[in-house]
C-alpha cells in the first residue's frame, strides 16, 4: 500500500502558502473590473454636490402653497423651466414657480418642490392642490456622503456596484491588485481539439477548457494551450508563457515515470519544485 500520498488539503495549503499578492497597479475603471481595491476610494466632493430636485415638479416657496387643498388649489405663474444639467444660476421670486426636472439644480429662493402629480401640469401657470413643506423633494448637497467619506474600502472586489460607487466618488482610475493572468497548458500526444474526427488512440482535449473556465470563474484572466508530449516543447511553452503569466497550470504529462513524464522533467529543468 502506498503511504506517502499527500492529502488534497495539505497540497492546497502548500500552494496557497507559496502565493503572494500581486503588486497593485492603477487602472482605468473598466480595466480595474474584477480587481481587488488596494486603497480606500473616498468621495472627492460631497454627494450630491449641489441641492437638486428629487422629483419632476415645480420649485416654489413653501409658504406660497401652504394653504393649497383639493377644493381650494393655489395657482402660481411659471417663470422658467429647469432641466437636469442646466447650470444657469436662477432665482424663484415669492409668488412664482419654476418647472423643474429630477436631478436639476435648485434655484435660489425656492425651498420646496411640488411633485407634478399634485398639480395640473401647467406650463405657463400651474394649479397646485396640495401643500409642499419646506425641503419637500429636495436632495441636499452632501445628503448622501460628505467629501472624504469612504465609498469603497480597501480589499473590496470591484464588481458592478463597487465600480459604480468608485465612479460616483469622482475617480477615473483605481489602485487595484489586478485579476491574475492564468495560462493553462494541456499536454498529451493523444489530445486533439473537440470537433475534430477521432481515430483510435486519440481523445478530445477537455481538461484545459475546464481549468481555464474554473480560473475565470474564480476571477482570473485565463487562456488555454495544447502542447505535445515533448520536453523541449513543454519547456519552451513554460518559458514563453511565464513572461506574462501570474499562474501556470499544467494538466497531463505526469505518468509512471520515464520518458513520458515530460511535464515533471520540464518543471525540474524550469527550476520549479514538484511533488
């Protein structure tokens, strides 16, 4: 009975002990996707950065609509229209209103937004049937976060939500430990590409596809390669791929010994320990 077998758990522990975190690099947000944030991403300014309307409606003085009721509406002239992205500095005088869209800059003087659903939707003048208290439907500057608040913390995996927050904080780039580059090498003279007609003695290569997919699922950027059972070819592949790879994975080429242990022989020549 063989007694020197290494348990899977022990072998995995040895592999993990040999792994070192990748050096952080600063990448554009699209390239940073899937990386691990290496520094806190903080808000570069308060969010929102200006008082804005939380709804489509009318910017008003709350006191002007305090008495509005379904049976006794208040009618105000509409002096302007403010879409989102309008950077004009506007003022709403007492006794007037301005049509305003969601996200638009609040005009000076106005202290409430009457939702369009509480009105007749007028353009030149608007009839308002419900009072809007001061502050109604207004998103205040810094209401979400203050300048310097942490949007996404160190160690976070940058998925869609995290990237959105980093971008919302004003960052065009992020310092990340990038996704590792994984090269999967499948060796074997018997291997041929799936879909190729088989002859006796050949099999369709599948382990490379499986391992590359597993690496991508775990967060890596993986490619697969097929190499014949030739020590020189295997060493050449290891040397060429190691220049750009963070992880090399081999499958096949390790048997009972002798000339067919091409991967083991190649790894020994490549100065990599093998157990």
